[in-house]
């Protein structure tokens, strides 16, 4: 089994990893093209990106490899031969189950020890690539603005000599008010050896430049400028074309660059800070004044109120003037003359200030809570990958044994469909956890909770050789549940056992007594219990169903067509409803009448 599974697993893993790498390339290709990056830098970036995308490729590879392995065994009837020789499916899967637990353990350590380093280096390299200046490639008849502070226009380029003809340069590096315009008949551009400057050599042109006055103002006659005519002019333009790596320390302190120990430490420290800040805010709200309003009465009262307000800012107690305000009188207009409008304006202004203050504090605390959630999500990812690998194996291996199709056709289609479902559920749970709508553990374990019953179902069906994809079996099952299924018994050409009328009558009479007893017990029960018995279909129904099946099995060997007709009147499932009762009662009594007539003959 291992010799069959491991090569397929390695092949599918490399294919899946290549696919996700292509997705990464198409997503960030605009930031890489035209930067003049070396093969070494690109190779390093893709290497760390491949390590970063291992958690996405690994479950899909396990699902596809297990499907192909057991699909090939089923297609070539090797599983059938194993089962015929007494080897169960679980025993066949045992070596791969052990291998899956080894892979899951390795995936956990990879997530905890290798992935933080790979993510740190990948994102640092990617941000460094974004910051790198693009290669200078001057187009024809188009303004080129990729040189910071300069716009360059070239009418025509000589591809062989590298000469630029009919050049126009706008130098706005010192601001638009001090712009410099250079016109040249031709020129050449090169980069210095240290790749920090562009060297322009221009021939036969003019330069126009605005001049700032020493006092920084403008003259009445307008802005002075300088005009220069030149035969040869050389310009050195700052342009850093080197690839400068960013420091990894900043990314290493983010949640993507931490292992379990550091993640837990960060979560505890941020929680402690949030709790302490929340307690400080609560104390400030409890100790703050509610109605510290300045009443504009006389000048003495105003001075007294100002002095008292200054004292209350130290003691955090409301002023005496505020204590004497009757709020109802202010709102109804029955208070002091001329003060209502002023008091209401002051109260409204203070309410707005408090609202803005509390809103700012809530936003700052929400940033900390979001940071906590991101750390908790990264912590949960260390465990969900390992569990997903085991779940996908217990989906793929039984499913391959059921469909019995090997190769790359059917397994790939099924694997892609299942993985898309998993990815959608997992991404939805991640977003719900990230936004704080769900608890983090609920969102991150949502995909596993959905797929685990599917794996148990497929494993159970494969072990019991059940037909999972047989549409007729599902139709019959639901028709039996709905009671619309009709029996289609026919006369046997050669009956195995002859029907004895006395024995058949004894079985039918005993069944009739049991059936009536069960129905009477149902009718005498209270409405709540009756509803429960109807929903769950309990209360002796299973025993009656087995007894009815024994009667049908025994009487189906009859040579009397009437008995076959009345046997087909029995429902597939006995229920407490009126229709089922009538069908069972009619069929039983008709059979008793026929058997009594046969016995008398």
C-alpha cells in the first residue's frame, strides 16, 4: 500500500504546489515585471512562497492521492479480492492511517517551526520588490513618469546606438513652482556603476528654469526665469536602481512570523493591555462630571462659576451652579430667563466632545482586539492543518473504494469539487473569525466540523459495501419513508417452501393482535406523547415491522395469486396514521379470509 500511495502522493503534492504557485505568480506579476530582478532573487522568492503554500497544497494532495490509490485498487478488483480473503477495508487502510498520522504530526511541526520563518522571508522579499524602482525603459512618443520628480518625452529612439531624439524633460523635483524644462535635439542615458544615479548627456538644446526670489515672494512683474542654450549638457538624476532588502525584524514581530509560544505570549500581553486600558476608561467614566455647565448670569456669578469649575477639575465634582440647575425647567422653558438656549448649546457641545472621545478610545481598543484575533487565528492554524489532512484521507480513501475509478479523470473532478467546498467554508469561517462576528475557534474549525461527518459517512459506507452513488437506492429509501412505495411481489415459478394454511393463520392472528394492541396504546396516550411517537415512529413499530416482514417472507412462496395480491397491499413502513392502519388491517383480514377458505377446502 505504501509503495502505491507514496509516489502518487509525491506527484499530486508537487502538482498542487505548482498550481498554487502559479496563482501566486499571476497575483503579483505586475509587481515583479520590469524591476530588473535577478534569477537568484526570484528563485528565493518562489522558494519561500512554495513553503508558505504547503498548508494549502497538502490536504488537496492527500485527498487526490488517496482517491487515486483506492480507486485503482477497486478498478482492478484488488479490493474485492482482499475482502474475499477476509481482509477488511480498515485493515487495508491501516498502513496509510499510520502514515497519515505521521504526516499530520510533521505538518504541525512544519506549521510551528518552518512556516513562520518562510512567511517572514517571503513577505519581506515581496515588500522589498514592491519598493524597488523599475528598470528605465523609455517609450516613444509617450511621457515617461517612472523617474521620481521627472517626466521624460522622447520622439524617437535609435535601437542600435541607443540615442534618444527630440527629447523633452520636465524637472519638478523642486516643486511645480520651481519647475525646469529642458528641450534637446538628441541625447543618451546611462546609469552609474553604483546604480544610484542616471547620467543624461544632451546635445543642442535649451533650458527654461523658474527662479525663486531670496525672500520667497513673487515680484510684481511675475515669476522670474532663466533661459539657457547649450551644445552639450550633462545631468545627474538621483535614481536608486539597486535591490535593497528590508529588515526582517518588523515582519518577524507580526503574527505571521511567530510560533505557538510567541503567539501565546503576544495574546496574553495584548489582553493584559486591553484590560488595563479598559479599567482606566471605566474609572474615568465613573469619576467624570455629568453636568458641568457655565450659566451666563452676572459677571460676578460668571467669575465665581469659573473659579469653581477650576476647582472641580481637580476634585472631579460637579459645580454648585450645575447642582442648582433643574433640568426639566430648562427643557420646558420655565427656568431662568435667557439661559435655556445657552445651557442647551453647552450641553450639546459637551456631549459631542464626549462622543468623539469615546469613539476614538473604542477604535483604538478595537485595533488591539483585531490584533488579538489575528494572533489567535494564526495559533489555530497550527492545529487545523494536521486535522484537515486526516479528514481528507478518510474522505478520499473510502470514496475511492466506493467509486472504483483510478487514473486522473474522475478522482481529479471529485477532489477539486470537495476542495473547493472546503476552501469556501474555511475562508468564510476565517473571515467571520477575523471580523469578530464569531469566536475564533468556531470560525477556524468550521470547515473541519463540516467535513468530519462526511468522512465518517464515507468510511462507514465503504466498510459496509453500501451503494453511496446509486440513485435508485436513494429513490427507494425516500419513497419508503414517504409511504408511496408499493410492493411488487410476483408468483414464484418454483416455491422453495410450501405454505401451510394453519401456520400462516397462526402468524396472521398473532400479528393482528400485536398490531391492535400497539394502535390502542397509541390512541390512549396523551397528545404530547402521541406527537412524539408519530415523529420518532416508536412504540412497538419496529417489532411489528419485523413481524410483518416474516409473514410476507413466508407467504410469498404461495401458489395462490390472491395471497400475492393481498401481500402487495402491506405498506413498506408501518405508521400510526390512518392510511397505514387501514392498509395493514385490510391486508391482514383479507389474507385470513383466503387462508380460512383454503383450509376448509
